C-alpha cells in the first residue's frame, strides 16, 4: 500500500498520534523499544505505512493509553481504529476481507 492510498483523515490521525507521543517521552520510549525503531530512524520510519500501523496498534493495545490520547486530542477511539485499518489493510476479523 502506498501513502497516497491512505485517506487524509487517517493520515491526520496518525500525525496526531505521533505528535502526542512526541510530547509523552516515556510513552514514546516504550513504543520505540517495543517496535525496535531507534530514535535516529524515526524520521524515515514515519513515511512507512507499516510503521504507522504499528504505532496506531500500540495505542489501541492499551485502553488507558488510547483513552488518554483521545482525551488529550479530542479524538474518538473509533477514529484511531479506522486509521489503523486504513494503514494495516483488511484482516480476517474485519468485514473488508
């Protein structure tokens, strides 16, 4: 999947998550540690849809973190889930497959 195939609203959500993580150093460090991405690789990784899907999935895997992001950015949890599916593509448990 190419970046141009991602709707603007999904891109905006991914950018919002990245911005939020950048302002949460402990959370960003945890995400980078779990993803294996080095801080020096972050700028390049942002252009990779798989990285962005992983970042959104990281947020969704821990409901308190998801809700903290949603509260801080006035974003609905469903918006994060939709953006994740746009980046990750269809899965066996989605109606899109």
